[in-house]
């Protein structure tokens, strides 16, 4: 399993989150109807994608915070290296977009993480921005304990537990995967909008 320099890993993940934060902020400039429009039949709208990510943040952010606080209160010292676990690395690689943002392995979202069709744009985007800011603060908090010694259950089964460092990696890879989907949806919607103007 891969071993990381902990500070480098956390800095890289924080940069990834901040990039997605910037992209999510730009969504506030678009019309709610456009954000609620699926790019094709059977596809999620942009707001459905964001709400899907919100559902993961609602579960994982409190779990991560509790684990990190547990590590600090127990006096578990910071470790300069983080070694990924088998499950954590597998789930992360499964979620991570490939070269050029390609998504090759399609997956069905768990039932508890499937968003309804129509969403409140302000509510959904505001919640996501707050969640990402919280995620940044948790990544910074991870500098005060050992992410390799703290484990927390995944959302679909409390029997499977990942190291805190792998939970960060998985959660952020999952977000990056869906931001590819979001960008693809945006490209289609803007293309359709341009075509309507020139018709």
C-alpha cells in the first residue's frame, strides 16, 4: 500500500478541495432553472450532483471530526508518514477520475445518496460551500494527530472502517469524480443554450 509524507498529502488534498470550492462558487452565477435541468434524459442535473455530494458530507464530516478529536484527546501524536490501508486505497482508486478526467467505471449511487429531481439552488450550493470549508479545517486539524491510527466506518456499512487519512482521500476523490460529471453537464447545457440563441 502507498505511503505518503503526511503534510504533502494534506496540502495536496486541501488544494483539491479549494479548487472545487472555487468551481462551486461560480455556480451561484447561473440561473436556478439551468442548474435544475438534466443535461440528458436519465442524467442528474448540476444541483442533483451537488446535493449528492452534500449527502456524503453530512455523514463523513462529523465522523472525521469525531475521529480527529478522539486522536487529539487521547494524545495520539502527529505522524510524519501516512500509510494507506488496503480497503482505503482500493476505494479511493475506484473513485478517482482517470487521465484527462475520464470516468471509465460507472456506478449506481446508494439509495440514501440519491437526490430528488428539483433542488433549491441557494440551499444546496450554500450547504456545499460550508461543507467544503469545514473539510479544509478538518484537513488542517489532521496535522495534530495520527490519521493512520484513527478509523471510522464508511457510510454504506459500519462494519467496514477506513483510516482517517484514507477517508479524506476517498471523500475528496469522490467529489472530484462528480465534478467531472458536473463539468460535463455544464458543457452540454451551455452548448444547448448557445444553440437556442442562434436558432
